[in-house]
C-alpha cells in the first residue's frame, strides 16, 4: 500500500512547527505518587519507526498540559 504525501506538508519541509499536547484523566499507574507522563514523537521512515523527539516528564500529574 502506498500513500501520497499531502503537498501542504511538503511546503513545511525545513520549517519549524509547534505542537501543543495535553491529556486528561490518565491512568494512575504509579503506586506511591501520581504518574509522570511524557510524550514521545516518532516518524515512520522507510517502513521503520524512528524516535524523533520527546518532551520532558511532567511530575505527579494525571492531567499534563
């Protein structure tokens, strides 16, 4: 299966973009404190997923912004 790249995305090549991420009511998986969530961004290149970046962990929250 081949997918075409949106021309609007090609126009962004080499540009810097800002992505705002927030979550609500994450599962509380830590036993003694709240969860320390972070976001990992991956890009699929040549059929393989590669980590592109990650945010810092936001400590003790279930509702990170």
